[in-house]
C-alpha cells in the first residue's frame, strides 16, 4: 500500500517519533533524522491489520 505521508513529533527527551498518517502507527522513535528517514522507507502500511480476524482453515483435518 502507498503511504500517504508521515508526521514527526518532537519529544521532551530530544527524540522524535515518526507517525504514519495512513495507519496512525508510531513507526520509530529516534534521535537522528537518518534513522527516522530509514524507518519511513522501511514501513509497510496495512491500516486494516488491526481489524483482520484470523479465520480457521476450512479444509483442516479433511484429509487426515
């Protein structure tokens, strides 16, 4: 999925958080911009992941 963007939040302890504006997850907390950019590049957004319910395999046990 294509990311819609990120928000950076500066914390009182001089670190910064990166928040995905699509799934609203905090994807990194770091002290350097390079770390934040790397986290943004590596993030795979799946906004529906929290709502997906695992389903049982309907064929489980059918063939022994």
